[in-house]
C-alpha cells in the first residue's frame, strides 16, 4: 500500500523538486524553465527510442515545427498563447498522422536517417523557402503581440516558469498513465518482440503509428513552449546538429522509463550549463558521460535507481 | 462449429523465399476437433507452411481456406483475430513484462478477459502472475505461450515443436494439457517427439522436401509410428 502511495506521488515530488531547485538557485530561473520544457521534448523521444525502439536523428524538426506554428500564429494571426500552444500540439499530431505511415514502415536505421534528412529539409524551409514568413535567420518575434492569460501574465519569465511547471506536472501524469496502460505495454512489447505482438492479434503498424504521433505531438508541444519562452523563433531551434542532444538526454535519464526524461533533461542541461562556463566544447563532457552511462549504467539514472530500490527491497524482505 | 466439419483447407500451396521455392503444391485439411501432427526432417518446410497459414509469409500459388473463407491475403494479426493462433518454436514471450502483463496484452487484443479457463489447464501460472516472463523456465514459458494463445477460445492453434528442449516431466504435463485442450480447440502441431505424437494425434501428415508425402489416419499405424521413416 505504501509502495503504491509513494509511486502515485512521484510526479508531484519531481514537480516540487523543480520548484525547490528554482527557489534554491534564484538566478537560474530560465535554466529550470528549460529543464521542464526539455523534459517534455525528451519524453517524446523516449516514446520512440525507449518504448518502441526507433532511433530518430530528426527530432529538432518536430521541435521547430511546433515553434513556428506558435510563432506564425502569434506574429500574424492571433494573440492568445493558449490557442498558439494548442496549434503547436496539433501540428505534431498532423505531422505524426501524415508522415507516420511512410516513416514507420522503415527499419530502425532508415527511420533514423530519413528523420535526419527531414530535419535538414526543415531548416531549409524555415530559413530560405518561407523566408518572407519566418524572416529567416533574423527570427520571428512575437512577444509584444501576445496577450496575458486571465490569471497569469506568462509574458513575465517568473510567471511563465509557473505555467510551464503546471503543464509539466500534467504531462508527466498523462505520461505515467500511458506507461501503466495497455498502450504503454504494447509500446514496450513492440520493442521487445514485434512479431509476437502480431501473433497475438495486434496490428503493430497502428501501434507504431500511435507512438510516432504521440512522440511528434510531445516534441512540437515542447517546441511551442520554447517559442513562447523565448518570444521568438529562428531556424536554429530545428537544426539537425542538435539531434543528438535529445537522444543523449534520453539515454542518461533511462530510456523506456516514465521519469527518466526528467532526470536526463536535468543532468544534460546541468552539465551543459556548468561545463560550458569552463570550456567551450562542453560536448566533450557530455560525450564522456554518455559513454560511461552506456557501458556502466545502461539503464540510465532512473533505471539504475529503480534497480537499486528493487535490490534493497529484496534484501529488506530477506531480513524479515 | 460442428465436430468433424472442415476448419482449415489448404489447396495446392506454393511458397517461396525470394526465388527459392520451399513449399510445393501442398494440400491438407484440418477438421474441427482434431489433433493433427505434422512431422518431417529439418528443412522439410513445416515451419514455412505454418508461417504461411498464419499470415507471415506470402503465398505464391494455391489457397488457404478457413471456415470456407479464403485467407491467403490476410495479415498475421488478422489471422489471429479470426481464430487461428500460432505459437512459434522460439518460445519467445515478452520477456521484460510480467506474466500478468503478457496475459493482459493477449486479452486486450481479442477483447477477452476470462483467464480462469486457461488457469484450469495450467494452474501453476496463477502462482507466477507477477514474475517477470524473462525469468520463467522453458516449460513455464511454453505454458504461458499456450495460455496466451488459448485466451478468447480460438478454434485452431498451430504449435511449432511445443516440447522441444523441455524436460521429460514438463512434456508429460504438456501432453496432459493437450488432451484437455483438444476437447475445446483443434490443434495442428509440428512435433518430432514420436511418443507424444502417437499418444495424441488423430492424423499425421509427413512432409519431405516441401511436399506432403504421406497422410496417416489409421490409429494403429500412428501407434506403430509408420511415419518414422520421414524423420
């Protein structure tokens, strides 16, 4: 009973941890806002890599689409950030539904590469093809056109942090629900033994499609939140050189776990923040850490915590 | 469906892997309520035949009729949904999931939550519900696979060498289970275990080099293992 109660409270504990850290380090507001947003982005990639078993080198494309959906709406059409965020999610759902049928037919390596190609095309579209709309590398600014929410003026960074943390909490709850549901079990089984899943009567194509669409929606949602956080978007949000970041964060946190994305995001951004002040090529430390994680802690931070808790529980049981 | 009515009818089946033809003009039938065993040496085409019936391999020529419906072009999940379950030789379960989650998945796919009838065949599974499937023994895995296949009361189960690599006492338990299962479900089994075949089979098809070379339905001939020469 205690175990279940604690288990149910973990999303709340994690959310509180972000809030506590934000007030412990008051000058790190933007960092912890980014941790919450990046966690949602990693959750999307975790569905692909951790649950379904598909590596994508093109996740920044989806991030970029979400960002531009928000930016274009707020810069040219409307003023409501809520509608803009909704459009951000919708863009991911549409991308997932349209691209999914052709992408998920591919094997894992081709899936990774076609997404990388898409990412490169995406940057070209944002930077050159739609330059009249996106304003290319100058970026599309819209903060001044954004209205405040009835209870919260999210144009202010401290309020946007609260807004993002609330969103993060609910996304985490939904993510946990997905993990515990039959859908989550189907995703994991797909990675484990796709053929077997078909033997027992599942249309694995549809299961993958749902997973791909969910992952796209989470990524574009994160992109949309990034856009509102910055108040502008430029093509660098969708650059394929950043594709590895989300994969590394997924691995560090613990792929295929519910809370791994948060720990991965916190660790990755933390290292980037600390090390980048000491050396220019902060990626060196992230690279070394990734190698250590892959060789020594293949389950990642949360996966290892779960493992140690399991061992501890068994030992306590033996002690009576 | 009435007993002895034609459940599965395979006619003139040809199957290839690329340009390599491995099944040649195979015809066979399974009637409702039967236990039919398919024997043959390694490479005879037995597993290929099963994979063709269960929708995993494309058929070049011929037809597969299930309850008089042509199912040649059905995908594997559609074949499972109409009531034909295939248990492959590899004994792969969803190893990272618990036994309960394995059963839940199988239940969900065919929208049937009744586990009790399955536990009557394999009572020990009830005790292992929370064990990780990857930690089950070979015999327990096979029982889980059969249990998953049995959920939703399918009409036909195809089993590819269910006793391969299992301890003799587990084979004895499985044989007893097969005798109970056959009262409700038709079984089509690939088996190299001759005593087991002689014990449970109503008919035996022998396969050699991609062709059906003998059909044995005489009980005495089955008991005398007249098909042994094809092994």
